[in-house]
C-alpha cells in the first residue's frame, strides 16, 4: 500500500493500519484512509456526492497527482479519503443518517446465487469442516425463507423505499466505518436496521425486547415489514464467517457462539413475526407461528 500512497498521492506515512474497511494512516496530523473500491468508482463517487450535498463531510476525497478522484493499480481501483470525524468514536443507532436515493433491489436473485455458491464451496472445499457440515443446511433453510419473502415483495417497491444503506453494520459501529462511502450502497431502507440487529444480537448484551422495540419504531408498511423480516431471516452473520473459514484462515470453532444462540434467535424471530403480523399483512410462514 505504501507504493500506491507514495506514487499516486505523494504522501509518505510511516505507519499504515487496517481500519475502517481500508488502510489508515496519518501524515502531518491529518488522518487518511485508502480504500480499494467495492464495485465501481463511479458508484462511490455518486454516494459521496449525495453525502456532500446534504452537508455530511466526514470523509473528503483526495484527488491523486493527476487530479483524478480514483487511482488504478494492478487492475484495482482505489480512492483516498481524508477523515474529518473522530473515526474511532462509537455511533449510536439513533444518530444514523436517512438519505433518500433511487435504487433497485435484487435480494432474491443475489441470495439465490449465494446459496448456489455456498453449496459448491461445501462440495469442493468444506468436506473436512465438521461444524459447517452439521449446521449449514439449517442456515440455508433460513436463507430460502428469506428468498421466498423477497421474491414476493421486491416487485412492489417504488423509488421512495430506497436510501443510502451499508454493506454491513458491524457492532460496535464506529464513525470511521459508518461514514465511509465505500461501505455504502443504495438499498431498501430496512437493510441497515436488520443488519444492525443481527450483528448486535450475537455481540451485545441487549435483550430481545430492546431489539423488538427498535424494529417496531421504524417507518414500515406491508412490503417493508415483510422485507425487514426477510433480512432478519437471512443469516449474514453465519455466511460471512463461512466465507472466512472456507477461503481464509478463520477457525470454524468461531461459529459455535452463533450456533449456541440459535434457539434464542428463533424465539426472537417469532416475536418479531407476531408483532409485525398484528400491524401488517405478513407472508405466511408456519414455523414462525409456533
């Protein structure tokens, strides 16, 4: 990373750390984050411009020496930001932003493709992973429920149902992670809420009632209530670890903490389903009624 920072930006940091989804360094008391672009640079620039337009300047793009907002190195695109907030400060969920933006949801297609991918990975690389082999079918089943819901309700969405959201909402949520445009995308408004709850549920000491109170405070209608349920059902928390175990060096024993909470999370999903059903027309899922 030093070569990219030196060559493209004429900056010479002494220490570079992996933080906030990128490479963090300090030069002349200014804090910078070099990020490898997720998707296309144009998408990040569009999101960045939305943030600036509403006065959120916690991340400022630094042009490279060719006066371009991104740099290409070894077929990868990079954007350098100057951080203008206390990056390590923890965000409160009540302080999250709400910026409308036109979008399109393809959760059902994307999740279906991911399930096919996971099944291939198990067959090709996961035969020696005992914990995964014993549990993955359960989580694929949750994902298939989520796909059914998304497939039924995505087509009802309109432009007003979309806003800036995040790829992931890992708890604790730091300002450095939250305001990084490279961690953002345009998606259904319930995405962040569901991802926050899923991450917090397995990492925090909050009670299920606290999460339920938060979810019921959201501005929902029939379609968004059902898609919120779909997002809560889809086990991002399991599949993210699955990827790091199969393709990386994470120990599959790290799944045990999640697996041990399976019944508690099921009870929470049933409580969410019951409460949403009293307020909205919810899709019929028999096992959530029991």
